[in-house]
C-alpha cells in the first residue's frame, strides 16, 4: 500500500493543493511555518479523523472558511481506494466520509489508510504524566477495535456523573443510592475498557521492547500499571470483581475528595531500564528512543490489524536524532513503508534516497531528481 495522490482544499494554509507522491521516502523542506507539517497532518486526519495538533476541527479550516475537504488516492494490491473527508463547520460541525464515492465509516478509513505520526512532541509520552501514555493507548485501540471508543466514551461519561454525584453527596445523603447505581455502570464499562487494553498489551509491550533494543541498543521493561491493583493471573471475569473491590477500598477517600480515584482513567504504562524509569533517569537520547519505539510498535500493531504497512509521518523528527538513529528509523523503508518527512534542511544525511519537495507560500514544488546522501 502507498499514498499516490493527496488533495487539500481550504485546509490550514492551503487554498487548494494537488500533490502526487511516490513510494519510498519523500522529504518536504522549507522555512518554519511554511506548511510542511500541515501536509502530514492532512494525511493523518484522513486516516484517523483526528488531528495530532488541534483539539477542534474548526482550527483546521483555512482562515474565514466554514469547512475543508481532504482526499487521498491509495494504491493497494488488487486495486485503488479513493478516500475523502469533507468537514463542514456551520451551522454545526459534521463530516461526510466516502471511499470510492460510497459512504464509509470511521473504521473503514482507519483500515484503508493506516498512518503513524511521529513528532518531537512525542517526548511527552515519556517525560510527562500518565495521561499522555493513556492517550497513546486509547488512540491505538480506537483504530484497531471499532467497539473500544464506544466503551471508553461510556466509561468517561460514567466517571463524570459519578464525580458530580460525589460532590452532591456532601450536602444530600440521598445521592448515595444514585452512586450505587453509577458504581454498577462504572464497573461494567471500566472492566470492558481494561479487558480490551490488556488483550493487546502483551503484543504491544513485546514490540516496544524489540524496537527500543533495535534503536537504542539496550533492553527495557514495559508493564501495565493498573489502579485497581495487581492484574497478574487475573482473567477477564475477575476484572469486575477486582474493580469493585478497589472502589470499596477507596470509598472513604473518594467521598472526602469527590473524585473517582481508581479505574482505567488512572492507569499507566511503565517503561523502565535497569529498574529505573526513563521519565526521571533516562538521557534525552534514551527518552527519544523510547518515544520512537512506542510509535514503531504502533505501526506494527496497525499492520497486524489491517494487513498493510502504515505510512510513517515524521514531523521534524530527524533534528532530534543522531545519524545512527536516523539510519535505523529510515531502515524501516526497506520493509515496505512509505515515509513522509518534514525538515527545514533539504539535505538529510541518512544514507537513503529521497524524493524532494520544497514548501512555501501555500505551494509544494517537486525538486528534480532525488537527494542521495
């Protein structure tokens, strides 16, 4: 699979752009704020229907426009898929998804054009708190399992309602009965979310360890840390029991603080080396390597799910890597990945040929020939 043609209309700084692409590695270079990253963002949006940089679709439309559209021609064994996303912002936000001019669902686009987005901001998955690592896991699961996002949404709604009820309980004891009902919903939805996370985690952790060893040349340990307690040897049927027990144990504290303190919304992924966490003790190079390992593992998981190699979108990642790590990342191209890279420098000394594109003033121009290091 590879992306052979990309069309942007009223997206970010692009009024209209038609962009033919090739297999292998394409490098988009230009000054800062020229629109390089917007091209990668457009690819990812068609794939995931979300932006890695913006919280609202309204932030993606060109200034003064009430919507935008994106389209991609995806070449695959045995045929072609024409994927299109039209987003309108007024009178209320809505999207129209099509593949080959027929209506499509979110999962259909995930499967037709799997993409993985790398950026220097990925360091937040290593350096910051657990929320960034949960978002990584939720994003991955939401693409490979159509039911996961629904279960997660139900769980998050139950958390909000339970927290609000805990606050009301301070002034009105009758809310205790509502809380008992909400506990049932919380345990049901939370157990479903946790079961789905654990179902993929063994494979994910194996891939993170494998790719970190390849990039960084050393071993690491990856584990799922649950706020409901140890999950070793716990089967799916035992998750609701453990969750309810954890809620009961935390009741006094939760009633005082009016916050639900246990459940998948408080869980974490621990990544350690030599029994020390990368977050506090890893060097900058080690932390970058862990972030890359998480994204490369994500790519392998998407490949497992959809049977095709995801497109790798590398947003200014090479400026953060030494030459050896650059070479290792680009060696993925040898395994059939199409790679799109942004840089302020037209020459990346990584030992691979590039298709070069200069970016500026809302236009993208193909440079003659390839850049060979």
